[in-house]
């Protein structure tokens, strides 16, 4: 029988409504990286109407969705899960919230039609829809648990997110748009919670982020500091390098385009 302390308990929030960017791939990466180390992952799904009990899970995952689905989820999250999820993170559980999930675990999102979707206030950030979508490859410099590294992904969001004083950016933008396309920040972190706009999905290209989440989850599970065995991440590093090159190239093309437009307007 598998030692229960060797099994990470993951809660996948709203898998039917908040999964438009193939972000289930993030969960697949977490599972495989545990299995390669002789550890396990148990996934519980929590949909509309399902309550949460703090302490039942070590890691929570919430992806992105269409505005109509996000509005339904926002109401349910606030009513049935918000306090318990906040309590779980305060008690040491880990969280990865992507795109719409980031917005809803923060203070909320005002859609283009002015409709406000409430957030749960776990992350100190406010989001309002902008006139255009921020789309493309993105590269950031992130710091987690004292370790810094490049993180590559893909962003596709209309939201303009502004961080409050209680939030630390997930990373600083090297190339791409980030939270609002202006202030150079991407995502937000607090305790063991990460909110981000990075899709791709995020974790296959950035295994050190995946391992940080697993390290946090195992620490919550066991109450101890867990040292994860190193893995051969050569393929993942190559994938991140390709994505990084695209992001830097996209930025260069935008700068060239701006220069040409500026010259032509003279």
C-alpha cells in the first residue's frame, strides 16, 4: 500500500467550466513528475455547488474560462468555496490559478459590458476588461521560494490587472504584455498561491515552477521540508528556449513596427 504521505491531494476547481486553454496539461505534468519520483497524485474535482473543507487538499488548481462560464463560477466560488479556499492557503496549501482563475481568486473582474464578477480576495489585485486583448508569447523573470528563473508561456486576456500593496508579482515582464501591458508585472503571488495569465500550458515548459508547487504541496501534506529528486528536464528546457525565442522575437517585431509607424508619421 502506498504511504498516504507520499500522495499529493489535488483539488481541480470547476474542470468543466474553466478549461478552455488545455490547462489540464498542467495537472498531467504534476502527476508525471510525482510518478517519476515514486510518488502519487490523487485528483478530486469540485464543480458548481460542491463545498470545500480546509485540510482535505494540498494543492488547488483553477483554470480559465469564457466570460459566461466565469460569471457562473464567480458566484459559486464566492458562495460555496471562497472562505474555505482562503483558509486552506493560509494554512499552507498551494494554489495555481490561471487567467480567469487568477481574476477570481483576486478581488474580481469587471467585464467589457460593465458586469462585475466577484473575487474571493485571496490575491490583492483588481481586473477590468480593456478595449483589446493582450495576446502572444510572454517571457518573465520569476522568483519563488528564493529561486529566480525565466518562465515562458502564452497569454490571451482582455483583463487589465492592477496589483494592490498586498500582492507580489509572479514575475517581471521580459517580453510580452503581462498584467496590463504597461507596468511590467505578470501575475501575483501570496504565501503558496500563484495567480498568472500564462497558458501554454504553463508547467510543461517550466518544470521548476511545477516542482515548486509540488514542494509546497508535499510540505503541506507531511509538515516537513521535502527534497525532490532531480529529473532530466532537457526536453522541457528546449521547449522553454523555443518559446523564449518566440517571445523575444515578437517583442522585437512590435518595437520595429512602432519605430516604422513613428517615422512614417513625421
